[in-house]
């Protein structure tokens, strides 16, 4: 099945990125320096990197004919899809397996509380999701993501068919199962990764440098570090204090780096901001998106297109944010 069909049907797809092994090593070394310069923060805006050569390199990976092809195919007339902020590098971003949902979530989860967003999410033309460039494959140190294929249909109107019915029922089971875990599993039980029992889950194994695009409705989690590795790390580095349920180990050669950005159309952006601008201390996120896009080199092909789409969405966002 081609990438575009995979994204629509299964909620995700792999795309090729011709980054050599040597390039990956130098990319990770460059990002390591940038993260350490900023107190080893988990996320950095790529437009803020000191190393300008690195910025240029990374954006050349986003300017990829395979990404453009898929985005063009999922675009609708008058509702084009483009690439959007944040453009970020994430280092060792792991959810704790002790968390009640074991890291499983939908990126559009926060939008489901609003009627306005539910309408948008149900729109068959809604497009919003992540573009991730994974600089390592999945191993016992994590490295990429686990997903539930087809789980993005939740809340959308899709043609009713047998397979769709199956998807919906299995999803319901997954949701109920997570709820069951939330209520009944002791929070400090770290002997088992309960999240791996979520029905229908699949561990993705990208080639280092490969791109995974996934829909904001897809149930997913960052693949956790194996429990036996955590135990070993704790012997060496002491027990790690979990901040906001995130782990903070130094995995040295296995440090995980992922480059994330969004793909979206106007409908997707409006739904995203309806929720995001209602979060405390987050009222300037829309301005930030404009700033990050303006900061991009004018030669980056998607810059103008993205700014135009965002300006169109802004008018409506301002209306419903009053
Ligand atoms: Fe996520």
C-alpha cells in the first residue's frame, strides 16, 4: 500500500529519508551539544539552535519530496496541507510506564472536550498530525513509538463497513482497558510494562533517519525503555526523580533524538488552537507559530504556503477566542 493510502487508512505511514549513517552520527552529536548548552532540556526549538549549519541540514530533511507528495495527496481544493511548528528536537522524551495511561494518548485528546473541536474532528477533510524524524530505531532503550493502527477513526465520520466496525469495537476495548488499568493497577508497580497489553498495539521500527507521519487521532506512546534496562540504569545513576511523569536518564550512546513538526490544513489548525488557546499561560502560542515560521529561511519551500494557511485560520481563531 502506498504511503498516502496508509496514512488515511491506518493513521500513519513511513517515508524514506536518505540520511547516511555518518550524517546521523554527526546530527546526533550536534543536537547533543545544543541540548547540553541549554541545561539538557528535553525540547529545543530548531530555529533557536546556535549551529546554523545544523538548522539548514534539518530543514533540508523536511524539504523532502516524499513528504510533499503525501501532503499534496491529502490536500483538498481550498484546504491545502502544509508543514507547521513547532519545529523541535526532543531528547530522551519518555513517558513513565508508572503513569496511569502508560504513556498511551492521542495528540488531539484535549480537543475532545469542546463541541467546536468535535465538529472539526468529525469533518472528513480534517487534517492534522505529526511528522517525526527518528534518529534511531526502536530497541530496549526505546527510540521510536508504539501505535494502535486505525485508532484515528475515533470521533470521525467514516463510511460504515465491517472493518470499520471492527476498528471501532477494538478501539473501545483499548479505551476501556486503559480505563481499567487506570483504576486498578497500583501506580508504583514498575515490574511490568502494562501498556504493552493494549489491544492491537504495534511497535514501529524505523530505520535511523526515517520519517513517520501520524494522524493526531492515532493512539500512540513513546516506546518505553525496557524495565530491566531501567533497573540497570538505576544501579548506575541512582533513582531518577520523575518530573511530570517523565524519566530523566542519561542513556549516553543510546540517547534518543526525534525531530518533530506538524502537518495540517486550516480545519485542523482551527481545532488545535480552539483548545490550545484555552490552556493557562498558553495564550501566545499562535504568535509563536507565526514567529517560528517567519524565522525560517525564505528559500524553504513550505514557508509561504504555511504562513498563508495560518493567516486564513487566524481570522476564525480570533473570532472564537473572544
Ligand atoms: Fe504524542
